[in-house]
């Protein structure tokens, strides 16, 4: 298995359940503690507890899990069973809103805490969050929120029964907890199964058509929506969480493949030329124009997508690890710039560190027939990802990769200044290449031209590209 950076582990031990930590000064008290930070920290720590890397830390991990789970119980609304918030979890310590997505995050974590500690209160809280709270959110009152049943989960409700009726595709993440509860709470298994079916029947179309939320009447138009002035943009992490929840329930289904492939196909643009979806997804994506809509990576998506990539997209998994491992500290921040991995703002994020901690923990170097060929006859080259390719071309830092390299003959080429016409290479690699990237081989530089993907049964096996020699002054 992989090796988790010690800084990640210590960050979680020291600061969970704070959402953000300002580098140099400590927890960001303006946001404070939150259920999502506690839940994701429990997810990481319960898995780390059984890993050999942390065999000398088991007592510390156990105690931290207990403290986080106990704190999470204090965030659950249990004051009045007649309230629709009953069984929900506060979004932050100071909030009186109880979001569906926070229950979706907290339920699996509490079940894992129960598995580790055998504390019945954790399982009881998880059951209450699913069978009562999420059920209420799927069945908001009529006609206060809307006059028909949709099947999605209302976004949030207060302890005074004030509703946020929007239904978010991100709540497909709740499938993880509902599926697990159906095993641990057999009495309510039929209810959980019905809730899963009804949420899928409604939310699937929004996911497949790349929408973020449905706005139910009254107050809404009964239609799906995105964000941005033209409503063409989506949040990348919402889709990552939705895909993981759906994948947990139905595997590499046509829906999961379709949506995952669509977002991966959104590549660099003239405005954001350094973006590479193989690292992780950018914070905003324009799914109409099919371009990135901001200049930074949402680092958490590398971790959320880790499980899908581990089983179904090994080249991107390996490339993402190469970048993250080289920039461990940079990716502790919630957003890092495409061009140089500098932080968007000086706040390290608990959710990001927890998910990337799981990414490192479960990472295994991909082993395929092609990677075996690379190890046998491949050679070391350096890949420089393009950062800008307009009037001038600039590149990022080099990443060492293996390639099978052979001379290539190009009979007809367009003569351009700066290139040697007859000096071409044909290369086969395991990492995703992009047009205009640079390959350095034996001290000589080559520009990547046309790139082809070779796949078998929807699994990318390798990439082939013709590279043209770059002249130096």
C-alpha cells in the first residue's frame, strides 16, 4: 500500500474537526468546527488504524476517533422528535441549519467508528440520521415546499422547520450510508432500499445532464439548474461526491462512466492552458462550452476520485500521484493554481487532507501488461506539461516517466521555424499526454503532437504520440 505523508496524519490528529487551518496561526475560528471535517477525519483514521504504517499509532488513532465521534454526536439534533431536523447534523457549530449532505457524510463515519470501538451510540446516531432525518428530507411537508413528490433530498432544514428546498446531485453521496445502514439496521432495510431507489430515479437525470440542483416550487421553477451568469458552470467536488456515491452502489455503471468521461474530457483552454484533469478537477467547469472556468485545482477531488481511478483509470491515477507526491505540502490547501501549484489562499483544508490521506493510504502502483512492458524495455524521459502555448510556449516543472521510444518517419509535414523536419519520435507512455507538452530524451527536447488513447473494454491501456524535435537557440 501507499505511504501517507506524516504531515497529513499529524494535521488530522492536531486539528480535526476544524474545517480550515491558517498556516502560521492555527485553526480558522471564523468557520470553526464542522461535521464534514469530523466525518472525513474518522473515515481516514479508521482506515489508517489497520494499516502497518500506523501500527505504533493505534492508541492515538483510537482515542482521536472516539473524540471525533463523540463530538459529532453533540452536533446531532435530538431535542424534539417532532421537528424535521430530528437526527440531522449541524453544518457548523454555530449554525441552526441541518443539511442532507452532512448526514450523508456523517452516517458512514459513525458506522466506521462503531466498527472500531463497538460503541452502540455511534450506530444509533447513524440509524437516526438515515431512517429519520434523511427520510424527512426526502419527504418534506406538502405544500410548504412543493406539491409533488420528487425523490431527491431537500438541501437543509432548521430546527424551526424552515426549509431550503433545493435538491442537490451531491446528495447521491448518501447512497454510501444508506447502503451500509441496510446491512446494519435490517429492521429498516426495506425503507433504506426504497429511499435509494427513489433518490436514484430523481437525481440520476440531473447528474447525467450535468446539473447541480433542482429547484422545487414554491419559490422554484421545478427545473434543474447550474451556476454562473449563463448557468453553464458546475462545482467539480459536487460531481466527484455524487459519482463516488453512485459508484459505491452500482459500480462502473453506464451513468458513472458517462459522467466521469465527460468531465475528464474537459481539457485546457486558451484562458487556462495549464489545466490538466489528470491531476484533479478544476474548481469550476463550464459544461456547455466544455472548458475550465477558473485557474485552480480543487485538490480534494484527487482523493474523492481515487477509488474510481484505482479500478478504472490507472494512467490518471499514476499521474495524479506523481504530482501530489512531489507537492505534498502544496496540496494541503483547498485550492492550488494550475500553473505552479501555489495556494489560492492561506488556508489548509481538513476535508482535502483527509481525502488525500486516503489517496496515499490506498495507492498501489498500477500493474498492467503495458506497465510490465515499460519496466522491461522502457527508458526514462522527462515530461514537461505545457503552461502556455500562444505566442510563446512555457512549461511547468519536469516529471520523470517511462516510455517506449522509437524513431518515426513523417513523410509530409508543414515546415515551421524552430523544428527539424526529419527528427521525430514515436513514444508510448502510461501517463496522459497533451498536445504541446514537451518530452526531454537524452538531453534533447521534443514537442508532443497528436496524441492517441488506446483502450480495451473502456480501460485506457496507454497513450501514443508523435513528438517533433525542438530547436534551441
